[in-house]
């Protein structure tokens, strides 16, 4: 008598907050790793090939795109808890890196572009 209808599936499990938090922390660590790779590439590779202002602007735009376009795509396109958490983590990682390094590691500091002289 308690048999479900044929073809009936139980509702999907909602992700726990801890699962999303863990994925967000992994996303922040992923952004730190990306920034660790992109930063020296901009400083030592691209800055020697083109004007330093263009190199820093290119690096800043690239890091912003990785964080917000990549993170936003994971957050809104994928519906899994890990994808959403990593997407949020990429964006949170960019924000924390900008705050903790006064914008130097994300290219937001105007001193990098010599605009305040």
C-alpha cells in the first residue's frame, strides 16, 4: 500500500551549507594559486615585452575575468553545490586578495600605473 507510483523519483537532496562552505574555501585557494601563477607572468614576462602600464592593466583584467566571469558562470550555470561554492570562492578570493594586498596583487592599486604622480 505504501508503494510509490511507477517512475516516481524522490526529490533531489539539497546541498548542506558545510558542503558549499568547503567548496568556497577551495575556490579561494584556487584563486590564490591562479594569482600566484599570473602575478609573476605579468611582472616578469609581459612587463618586459610591453609597457608596464599595459602589462598591469592586462593582468588586472585577466584576473577579474577569471574571478567574476569564471566564478559567475560556475555559480549560475552549474547547479551542483561544488560548482556554486567554487564560483563564490573565486569571487571571494579576488576580493580578499584585493583587500589584503591593497590592490597590488590584483592590479587595482593606482600606484602600479603611476597615475598619482
